[in-house]
């Protein structure tokens, strides 16, 4: 099983109490070990580093920051090194959980899984979904170790024959091409037209030209003109 080192680093102006960050780190560790790793086959050793410090080589940082243009968090990579950012505030632990799990499942933003197209009129033809484990169920959360963390999809979400839960909490109605709940979203490439497609949090469907670049996740963000839900105000973290 793959395992990575991840560290929470407070870079916010007002600062997060160290005890709170340690509690969040403990909850994230428990979520990864008990819930996420058995499903996705990847884990992490999670620590807290001193405020405003730099992550050592081989450690992926989750930076606690003041704001992200209205978003709760984002996960990206720079020079091949994955990192995440989570906004300080009442939803910090959920944002950190969401971005951690997505970073572990797809560190470099290039993982796709085939499944049936959910767009009306597509007749369920095969397309390729960008694996973002928190996005299709991001309005749901649960508590572990006294801290709220994000729901996440299971690999069975992409299997049309799957029965039982397809997200950890069992909130989704079923696997693709099932409905994506209001407030959540999903992105994919349709090989028939070569374009990016997305169901937005308001339920609408949008399309943008796909252009090869640094990695598919960045290509998607660029294709939608920077107006990607990871970067803007769609996170509700209920």
C-alpha cells in the first residue's frame, strides 16, 4: 500500500491554536487509517509542523491560509510536488480532510476512471472521469475523533453494477450514471468530442475545449476559464 508524509502548516495571519491543529491531524490520521486506506489503498502519516515553516523534502504540505477567493480549499502540485491549501475558519477540518483525500487519491491530477456519461442525451456512452473523491459528495461530512471530516466516494462509485454504498456515508443514491446531488460536482472528458464536461453544483452541464498541458486537472481548470469549483465559492461543507 502506498504511503506518503503529509503535514499541516499554519500560514494564516491570526493563527490556529496548536492544540486545534493537533486535534485535526489526529482526526485526519484516523480517517485515513480506518476509512480511506481500506477503500483506496493509499495512506499517509500526518503531522503538524511549526507555523510558517517549509515542508521538508518528501512531505506534502496542507497549508492553512486566510482565504481562497471564497473557496474552502484546493489541491494542486508545483514542480511535481503535491500540496493543498485549506482556509482557516469553522470549516477548516472538513476542507483539510477533503483536500487531503483528493490529494492522496490523485496526487498529480492525472487519474481518470471510465464510466457512463451522466449528461442528458449522451445515452450513457463511456467517458473518462477525473478522480476527485470528494467532489461528488462534498456537501456531506461526519465526525471522527471529535472533529468533522469530509465524506468521500468509494471506487465502486464508477461501477454501474455496484450495490451497497458508493460513498463512505452512503448518502449517494448509487453509482454512475446516478444523480450528483445539489451542491456537488463532477468533471470528465468525452472521447467522442474530445472536450471537458462538467456537472456544476447548481445541476447545470457545461462544456469546454480540452487542451493538453501540464496535467489534466490544471487543463480542466484552464478549460473552464479558471471558473472551476475547486477555486471558487461552491463548497458548503454541511
